[in-house]
C-alpha cells in the first residue's frame, strides 16, 4: 500500500510490520496443508485430532472423582497411536512437498490401514481400562469423552483413507496405484 502524495494521513503497515502488498510466505505446515486434496486434508485433520485426543480426559477415577488424560499411563498402545499419527502426517507432508518415494501400498490404503489399526488400539484401550483397588474391592475407572474423540478420529482416518484410494485410483490394482503414488506429481524448487 503506497501513500498518495497529497494524503494527509498515510496509512502505516498493520502492526508495524511489512506493508500489506508484500506477500508473506506461509509456514511450511500450512502451505503443505493447502497443497493436499480434500481427502488428504481430512486425513491430516483426523491424525492431528487423534494425537491431540491423548491429552483429553479418557478416565475418571472411581474413588477420587478425578479425570485422567490418555497419556497418563504410557504403554505400547499410546506409543502405537503416536506412531500412527506421526506416520500419516509425515506421509502427507512429504507428498504435499512433491517428494516421491515408493511404498508397497497406495497412500489411501496405507492411511486406511493406519486408521483401522488406530481404531483397534483405541477400542482395546476402552475395553481394557485401568482399575483401582481399595482394600479388597477393585473398581474400574469410568470412561470419559476423550476416548470417544480418539475413536471418532481413528474412524475418520479410516474413512479418509478409503475415500483417498477411491478418488485417486478407482478400479486400479493396488500395485498400479502404489506406483502412481510414487511418481512426482508436483515439482517444487529446492
């Protein structure tokens, strides 16, 4: 925005920063998110929600009436969920950046499989909840809404993967779809 020569009150840049007509580069994650198609964006959002759900209340203590987050008790299940989230996000980030690498299955199939695996992990954790023993009485912790958010995100991840596979490679064999995903679709300057 350039001030007019006769303007008594030229406008300064907002917040004392760059003028508004100078483009500001978007952060790496945000620009990569914009490069994804609809199904990939849904998968990325589902993965972020799945990872964030570990910090929501999953359990309520039956004795002290206190809620506990999903990562209070770190085990194989919580670590596997974190690996699923990281795997999906790295795959989508690299594809959005135009990097090509060959995987044994198509991206949609891998995302759907990650969603199914995360759904199984969350359901198992919901069934096998923690317990508290007071004296000779053992009581189960009550399930809270954070576990349901995690399950919904895992199911959404599965649906996004299936939609990705169907929209990008309808009717193609898996090997052909995986080879097509491995080819560069976008050339970005390095």
